[in-house]
């Protein structure tokens, strides 16, 4: 029996980090341009072997991420990254991509958080036009920084609500920081009408997802796979309509699960939860959006009808406008009705 081509299946990409979206070839080129020495794990041994289930492992992951970020030195570098990420997603069948960035990580080099946010919004606008896909921007606070910094970013995001920024997130090692202390920042974003999109339930279990639900009022949760360990939590997520952005490759790469077969995508779906597959950080995991569908097809024997439903869930869980979602959903039906190659 043949298979339909995954890259021609319309889908949305809802879990993609800014620096992590960089092409590996671009990283190498920019590093060489500026004489930045990269470790072998980012050169001939790429993609790196990563395990983040302990503090040392996460530190190594973060160090590689910071190294990659350091090659972005000019406005042209930022525009190139966004455009290439959009072109890569378009080639993978994305009709809508939401890219997440922490402006404070680039502020010193690009004239402050406001100037950098302006630059990224403009780069997103241009990349959308050139790639032919819709792109939304999510501003994410870093939970390893002080919660007051998160409030500053939330106020910044609120100023751009409806003008380039669609959501507010919270990322980095979820074992660090106190989630309840970020509630004020999320309240600022909530009052501004922004989507609330924190990470939870990957390196920590169900209790942290519950903490996020109680204090941050998320519309979607980044990862959330450990919710599968608590039946009552699964019911709560389903009843609240909180979607999960699941990234199978990174879950395994970071040691959350030993194999792709263990990632509980079917259990989450069976519980009535919308699951949107994402590549997370393609630069560090060697992943892609279409690749997440491919690994479920290969490792968990997802049929094309199931992959089509995952694509529908990604579209329904997105913040894409109707002029994108309606044709995309029709395109998914067309894809499924077509003959398998």
C-alpha cells in the first residue's frame, strides 16, 4: 500500500522557536563569516546528542542554543533566519506558522527589546509575502529570568496586540522559577486579548500542567505530553479546550521518552485533546514539521486519515485568520481523498 506525500498535507506549525528555526547551513555560514568557533556537536557531529532530564544536560542544551543565537549579528541575519524558516515550513506543507521569540535575548545587540520586536515583526511580514504562508509572532518570557522581566515583555506584547504579536509565552527549563510568580505577566497579556501559550508538562509532570492551568490560564500548552500520566488532568484539558503542542523528536532527544513509540499522541487524542505537532528547535534536533508526521507514521503506524486529523487539529488550534483556515481544511480533505502514491 502506498502513502500520500506528507509535505503536500496542509498543516499549521504552532511550536517553533526563533533561533531554533535557523538552518544548520546558515549557522555554519554565519559563524565562519564572523570567526565564531562552534563545537563539533554543531558541526561534523550535528545534530548534537542531547539529554536534558538532569540539570547538566539542560545546561548543555542551553549553551548550544546561546552559541547559535550569537551568530545573529545584523538586521540582515534576522531577516534571513525568518525567511528561511518560512520557506522551510512552506516546503513542509505549513500554511500558517507561529514563531516564538524572547526579545530580551537579542536586545543588547539590536538596540533594545522594542527595536528588536519591530525588526522581527517587519521580517515576519516580508517573509510571509515571499513564502506565501501566514506567520504569527509569539513573544515568550524566559522562566529563568526574574518575573518582573516577564511583566515588561507582557506589556510590550500588549502594545503590539493586533499589530504583529498574537500571543505571549513562557519557555526555557520548566524546572526553574516559580510558575505562580508569572501569573501577573500572563494577566497583562490576557487583558490585552493575546493568546496565552506557556510551556509545561515535558520535563515536569502533570502537577506543573495543573499549576499552569490554575495560574496562567493557557489557551494552548507547549509540549504537555506528561499530562498523559493523569486521567483527571486529561479530562480537564479536553473540557477546557486547551490544545497541546507536541514535539515527538525533541521529546526523545531530550530523554523525556526513550523511543518515539512511547510519545503518547494517541492517548492525548483519545482523551479529546487537540494535538498540534511541532518541530520545536530544528537546528538542535535535526527535526522538521513534516518530519513529525513522518515519525508518527513510521514509529506508531499512524494511517493517513489519522495524520489528516492531526493536521486539522493544528489548523483548529492555531490563530490563523479564516481566509487561511478555511482553504487549509478543504485542502486536507482533498489530500485525504487523493490516491496514495
